[in-house]
């Protein structure tokens, strides 16, 4: 899901890494050895939402049926405009592992059944900085603009089920989920200190 002026992921449109003007929370709950539920909340501040709002209702140029651009904010999901001028996009999806798309038309999260009621859930962070366009920040003006845009914005990832038995993320007190807060700017600058892959082994029965 492409926003302004760069992109990162978000369920059923682009699940995980979004534009710098958006904060996101992604929850992946494994509910059986073969199925999962993915939900995402994206929040865009009032300043940025006021810039893109006039274009959200415009049809995509050149289409007879007036379909909206898939790249637009909340092209899929429920859009809620808040009293303070900000906006939130809510999306959920449930189905077989192969149908959980965490990236536009591609899987970002991998599910590996391990037997005995266990499933490994993992997300590779390799290449994400390039996906948000960091390699295109060639000139100093663009670099400074994007540094400011991404600063302070995060994506919170949670993997859960009946019980998390192994993880390299932060385990919740009840051991039912594991969480990692990803700071976009640290990820892009290579200072996040995160492993190449985030994972949790989840018991589902």
C-alpha cells in the first residue's frame, strides 16, 4: 500500500511497512495448525490526512468503473475519521496461511507447521529499508525531508496463539503473544539492532 511519499507493509493492501506519516499495529493470531487471523490498525495524523483527503474520493484516471487506486490510504479496510482530524484504517483477514497477505499481493509473514500443535510465525526484515525507498534518498534535501517524515513513527508487530513457546521478540506476561516495536527511522538507518528475522513459535492446541 503506497502512501506519501514512500511505502512499507500493511495487511491486505500492504501489511507491514507503511509511509513515514503512518503508525501501524499488526496482530497475527494463529488459530489452528493451518489457519490464522491478521488484523491491522493504521493511524495517520491530522496534518498528513488533510493533505491526502481531497484525493481519496476521486476515481482512478482512465478507468470506466471508477475504481480507486489500490495504493491509496485505506484502499481496503474501514476508514474512520477522528474528531482531531486524524484518520484510522482498520482491516482484518482470516483464512489459510497462504491467504494471509502481508504485502501487496505477496506474503510477508511465513507460517511453518512444526507438528504437535506448534506453528512457527516469522517475518524477514531483510530488504525493508529498500522497499520504503531509502536507497533513493540520494540528495541531502530528500534525505532530510524523509528523516523528518519517518522520525517517531513505528510499526508494532504481535504474533500470538494459545501460548508462545519460543521467540526472539518480547513475550507478553500471559505468554500468549510476542511483540516487537519497529522504529521506521532506525530500521532505515541500520541502527534498529533487530535480528534479520522476527519469529515466534506458537502453540495452537
